[in-house]
C-alpha cells in the first residue's frame, strides 16, 4: 500500500502540488486523472522519487523513502516497476536483454533462470517470439507490452504507469489496460496509473483520484462517477455526448 | 551573470562526476558495458585516426623539407622535425581534438536521446545509479583505449612521413630512419600519453555531462552535442597548455 500525506512540490515560484493526500491499495487499479497541467506527471514522478518533494510524506508499506538511507532507498526502488508513456525501452538492447536488464543488475540468477523468467514475463504479456528483436522493430502496442514485462521482471510490489495507452489504437489500448489490471490483481501489486483516457477510467478504474490545479478534486470508483454531482469530475469525464449518454443510462438504472 | 553560470555548471559537473565514480551495483554488468564502450568509442575510431595520421605525417615531412632548403642542414633533420611534431603535438592533441568531435558528439547525443526518451529515468526507477552505469564505462574505456590509438597514430604519422619523403625524393629512406632515431627522448612518449589520458577524461566526461543534463527534445539534444564538442575542445587546448608547462616547462 502507498500512503501519500500532504504532498507538496514546487518548481521555483510555481507550486504544482498543493498538499495532496491519497491511499493506493494493492490489487486495485488506482488511476490518477486530470487535465494537462493538473500535476499528474509531477505527482507520479514524486512518488517514484524522481522529483524530491518539498513537504509531506510518501509511505511504501509504512516505509518513508525520505527517511531511508541511500542503500535502503535503492532497495525499495527495486520493488518498483514503471511503464513509461513512450515505453523507454533501451534502444541498444534486444527485447530479451531489456526484460533481463533488472535481473542482470539485481539478482544472482543463472543465465538459464533469467531466460526462463524473461520468457515467463513475455508470455504473461502475450508476447512471444520477439526475444531477438530490437525496440525499433516493434509496434507501439508491442513496445508497451515489453515495457510491462520489464516492469514485472523483478516481481515488483509497486507498479507505476504513465499514460500506458497513449498513442495506441482503441482496441490495443483496452488490451493494455486490462493487462495491467490483471497483473495488478494476479500478483497483488499496488498499481498507480496516470491517464486522461476516459475509456481506461470506465474500463479499469477501481480507485480514481482527480487532480485539479495541484489539488485532489475528487476521489472514488468508476461506479461512483455516474452518481456523483461533484462539478469537477462531471466536467472532466462527461464532456463527450457518448459519455453523457452512458451517464444518463447508468443513472436511469 | 557569466561567472555565475560558469560556477553553477562547474559545480553540477563535479557533482555528476562524484555520482559517476560511486561503487558500481554489479561489477560484472559494468565490465560488459566497458567492453561495449571500448568497441564503440575505441575500435570504431581506428580507421579515421589511421588515415588522418598517415596524411598529416606525410604533409609535415613535405612542408619541413620545403622549408629546410639550406644544403648545410642535413636531411635527417626533416625526420627529427616530423618525429617531434607528431609525438609531441599532433598525435596527442590534434587526434584528441578529432576524437572530441567524433566521440564527444556521439556520447552527448546518445545520452541526450536517452534522457529525453526517459530511458535514464527508467534506470533510476529500477534503482540503478544511471550516471555511473552510463558514464563510468565510457570514461574508463576512453582512458584505457585512447593511449593505444595515439601510439598507432604516432607510428602511422612517422610512417606517412617516411613514405612521402621516399616518394617525393625529398628525404632518402636511410636519412629518414637515422633522423627518427637520433636524439630520441622516451620521456616525450610518456608526456604524450599522459596528455592523452587527461584529454580522454575531458572529452568523455564533458560530453557525458552535456548529454546527461539535456532538458527538452530533439533540438536540445543537437545543441548539447555541439556544446559538448566545443567545450571539450576548449578544455583540451587549455589542458594542453597547462600540462606542457607542467611536464616540459
């Protein structure tokens, strides 16, 4: 579980996160949504420790990253997996080497054991027979799958995804969304997903946090969305005619 | 304002180097990376260094011969001049400047692209010291390999002079060989290789700093690449003066 308390982060005079608190439970798809510039990416990168926070705390199963020494912090980091918006696969390495990278770096497994683990991870994301290919030879959806496989290679306790389905066609986007949700449930991983894709919200949003102007504007599940009158979430989610119709239908039930 | 920028940049560069030379997470992975960098940064440069060295050696011999028309000056002086020019200055300094262009821009653009495509963030999230993993093998590889390149350059430069002197008839082979051997100081080789190692560190560390700290997109990667070459070249020239004063002065 990840507990965020009164998280604040500024860049110069601009305060981007203005005291956000939220809990992210394991086994659920926790979604961070909000308009561009609402602070989603800064929030996620702060959770990952890529941005030092100004105040507040982030507890990873009751461990405060800021209170740990460098070695302990590195060890918590090894429990994290991350799927970046543009996959961030290492260009010079093959698919197999990409997925094997964290295993090479942090385990003492034999080559055979590592290859087995790579095959397992690639099979889990429904990707086989691409071990020898380079990232440049893969489609966007395949790159995302490899990124997920790399992220789960070390059996992470925490999985972070930044816009996991951006740039993908709707069908592949749904597949990737469901894959992340299945993996989170199967391995009981605490998953935090940054998105502004409403399909993802409706498809997998077990727990949704809406950010607006650096503050938490709303929190609930995808089922709560249809019944809330909170103007920020209604404005943000039900902008298209399609979603307005879906909302009406849900409220009528 | 300019002074402020210089201090800030120097401070950030030193801090990055302190991160680079931290104890590696896993030596085996770093050793593999080192071998890859030797291949990429060193072996790949052999051809260009060889071609340039042969022709510069030839040109130095011809120009020296043309400028020493006095019949009282023996021909082997041409070979001495060629040897000293190649060993003391051309091979360590000029070849390092060429490598600053070739290797420096390669390092800066590779690291810059990794930065803007979040590959460096991916390493950090995994718990890898990205500065050390990406930069240390490059620095060590070039400090190990560049002296070999420079020795090759010295040999081929002198050989180029021999061929040119022979082909043009400006220096007889026997005079050239005599001149190359006459009054040879082995300390000059040590001086030259010391300079090379320092230049190798400057080229790779400055280019790595430029690439690693890129912020933005493709345009900024291009700017960083240019900045890397310019800064490394200036650093080489300044270091060359200081080392010459220190080691020969």
